[in-house]
C-alpha cells in the first residue's frame, strides 16, 4: 500500500472516530443538562476541541481527495497546458499558505502556549496539544499539494473506460 493511500485511510478513520466521540459527547451534554438537570462541566470544552481537530484534519483530508469547494469557472474554460499551469499555480499557493500560515504560524502558536503553560479551564489540558493540529494539518496539506503537482495528468480516454 502506498503512503498516500495509508495516509488517506488513517485520516478517514481518525475523522470518523473523532466525529463519533463528538456526537457522544454532545449527546451526554444534552442528556446531563435536560434529563439529569446537572450539566457536565467538561463537555462544552471537549466539543470545541474536537471540532477544531475535525475541521482542520477534515480540511487536509479533502485537500488530498481534491474535494475542496472551488470556483471552477476559469479551470473549466481552459484546456491542456493552460489548465495544467493553473493547477500548478493553485497547488503552489495552497502549499505556500499551508507552510507559512499553518506550519510556521502553528508551530509558533504551539510553542507560545506550551511555554506559557496555558491550560484549558475544564479539562486542564495544555492548549499547545490542542493547537498541535494546526501545523500537523499544514504538513499534510503540503504533502498532498506536492503529490498533486507530481501526478501525471489523467488521460481522458482512460477516464472514459473507468466510467463505462
């Protein structure tokens, strides 16, 4: 199994697990608040942290699957080398944002929060661990962008065979 396929599978199952935990967590919050009349103190914070992880890891997963929302007016009107050049530009810009915004900025965020010993109020978890998903997702997005740049363009004839 290639590394990309293994990464796709790992991200998929991690996202499924995180979503399941988030659903159970929110159900417990609702149940404890309305049925037991004693709201749980940690569930709101845990839901927030899980949402951060699901959002950022989900963004990196869909980047790898080329399923991100996109305005495709220009790419659909281009063909051949112009379309390929636009795809290269898009992947380079995505990788640059992931490198400078997510990896570099995320590492600084993690470092600062760990250095200052900032912890969450209810769970008492170091916030640096929560924010660790930012540079991690950035690295994954960079990997997928590089892989997208090195892939050979799909052959329209072969695509037709797969669809038929």
